[in-house]
């Protein structure tokens, strides 16, 4: 990267500068119902307005809806009703220029735009007055916050986990609203299930704030690898009002209403999930199922983490010896190879004396000594072992390797692994349930649906799942398949 583009990337990271495409702005304003004649006199604020992606469309809609007012009145109303906050002076200038250009299209000139160069974290002058808060707040992870850290940590929504700047923009946006106001943002969808998003979720549920939600799922509208959601919050809702859940059509920019939901549907075990009510009921059954005491039939664990697979994994030709090697399967592909396994039958690390007694093994290790020592090791003296100890204790047991990324049922790779062999690059299942039963539980559309409902989006249209997710599914579906009565917590 050239120094200038690296500088630009740094500024982007620090200020969370990502620009919103026009069609997203249009859909967000539609969802907030910022359109038509009723927006006359309504105050709209973008608290992180950048160069004016939202405010430009706001001005266009305002001018179109109020074209009959005449240039002088329209100018006065734009100065009162359209407002922005932007930290970066150059962005603020560009925003003003962009808004001038839009207004000029409607014959309005010389607008004294109420776009302030300020820090939205401390700017409270308009609190309680605003009809519409809209925007794409900055996404800045806690470790890039720098001088803003203390200001951020004063917010209620920043009290848990590894917070992110966009979470506190929800809080400051809600404070800006008047009692009948509407907030509509596009943000990362990570707040559905992150520890950092806990307080925001709790507030949304406690006050029944969520009027509309669009999960963009795998669709990426920014150049960053961010999975996004559009969230519309309205403080003034009758208790029991539903949340309208939308998705984008696969190939277009139109929204489809999928379902009207309540927190009883979308708030499961403290996290947010969005789909049809039927799917969410199925998900809730699994996530809240607790197997009867001592009746658990499955353990799901992570395979080896050598932190140097290119050293430890290979074939006989690569190693030039077979001592201390075992067969190993890569769970993500189901492909077998061999693994240099410097452990005894109980999973305890062998001594360097034992290993180096075989000249070829000693030579193989010594050629890579530096690289192995550079791994982040719990005990540096164990430089000739794997980076982590996971998966070692179960080498002596029969198990089933399974991949952790799927698009649909056909992507699942379930590989039986006999005792004495290892697993890396994925998970393994320990169970006394026969292989055919296990396969029937997993190789079906229900499992793929369940994994997609977990909303762990990955590039290429894949969904991820964890060992905990897989265990929850297996325990619940096994009991169901046996015709026993499942017990939910
Ligand atoms: C994700 S960009 C969005 C810009 C514009 N709203 C859009 O959608 O294209 C976020 C903007 O927030 C600004 N910003 C970052 N921290 C801010 C703060 N504390 N107060 C106000 N603006 C801030 C950045 O400079 C950047 O222009």
C-alpha cells in the first residue's frame, strides 16, 4: 500500500468513514416514512453526516415535497429543518457543497446549512427536539477509539464487551428524538448477538422500540467486510406493537416484508434473530432446550490447533520419517494426511530427549525451530508441541469430524475418525449414537436452516456454526427423533 493510501485507510479506521450507497439511503428514508408532504416542518438530523449521503436525499425530498413554497421560504425551512453533525471539517465542507448543489436543482441558493463540525458524543444542543435521526454511524472498534474512549465509556450502551462506536450512536440518537420521533440507521448486524450489543438489545426489548428491521444477510453494501442491518426505532409505540421484518430481494433493491414479529419471536436467550415466525419457533426450541440431567449424548469440540499446520501436517514424503506421526483428517475438507504428533497416548507432550533421539525428527524440528518459537505459546519451553492443547485428550477415542462452514445441507462433511487418529481445521463429535443416526440428524434441511438462522454470515454465502451451536442442535433433535418429550428451559 502506498503511504498516502495507508494514511487514508488509517483515517477511515479511526473515524469509521464508510459511505452509504444511494439505494440504501432511499430505503432507510422510506422505512422511517420520511417522504411526502407530511415531512414539512419536520426536523431531521444525521449525527455523523460525512459528505451528506443521507442529507442530500433529505434535501431533495424536502424540496420536492415543498416546491410550492417558493425559494425564500424553502431556504428558511431547509436552514431550520435539515441538520447534520460531522467531526471532520473537510467532510463537513464537502457536505455543504453537496447540499448546495442539490438545493440549486430546485432554484434555492445561499442556504446557511445547519451542519455543525462537532463531536456527536458530546453535542447535546438538539436533544429531545428531533423528528428523524438517520444515518450510517461510524464503526470504530474499542481498540481504535483513541481519545474518544472515555467519552464512549460514559454511554450506557458501551458498558459490556468490546464496544463499538456505532452502539453509542444509537444511544445519542435516541436522546436527540422528541417523543414522537423516529431513528433509522444502517449499522453492523453484530449487535444482534454480540456481548457489546447486550444493553442496546435490552433497551430495545424493554421499551419495545423496534418498529422495523432489515437484515441484509450476506449482501455487502460497503467495501468493508461488514454484515449490515437497517434498524428503525420509535420510542412512542403502543405496547404489543409488532416489528416489521424485511429482507432485500435477492437480485434487486426492493424490500419484502417477511413477517410481523414481537420480542417473544425475535428475542431468544438474550439475542436477536430474524426470520419467519415458524423458523424462529424452531430455533427457539433448539436454543432453549436443556437435556435431562445425565442424559446428554453428544460432546462437540474443536480439533487440533497447532498454530503451524504447514510444519505439523503433511505426508510421509514431506516428513521423511513415520515416527511420532498419526493419521489426521482436515474437518473442513474431509481430506486425510499425516500429522507429526509429539504426544503420548494420554495426550501428554513427549520430552525433547525422546523426540530428538530419532535423527530425522531432530533435523526436521531444528530446521523450523525459530518459526515454532515465534508462535504465541502458553509455555515457551514447549516450542516443539502444538500451539494449543485442544483435541489431544480425544485422539484415543472414536469420533466424527465435521466442518464449521456450510451454505446448505450438501456442504456438510461428516467423517468417522477411528481411535488413534486426529482432527484439525474444524470440530469433532464424541457420541455413543451410531453413525447412521448421527448422519440422519445432520444431513438434512433442518440443520442447514438452523445454521442459517444463527446469522453467522461468512463470505461466499457461507454460514458458520460453533461447537456449542452444533451440540444444542444434536441434543434437541436426538430427543425429538426418539419421540421423547423435549424439555425447554
Ligand atoms: C460511516 S461514515 C458515514 C458518512 C455518511 N453518513 C454516509 O452515510 O455516507 C461516518 C462518519 O462519521 C464521522 N464521525 C466519526 N466520529 C464522529 C463523531 N464522534 N462525531 C461526529 N461525526 C463522527 C466520520 O468522520 C464519518 O464521516
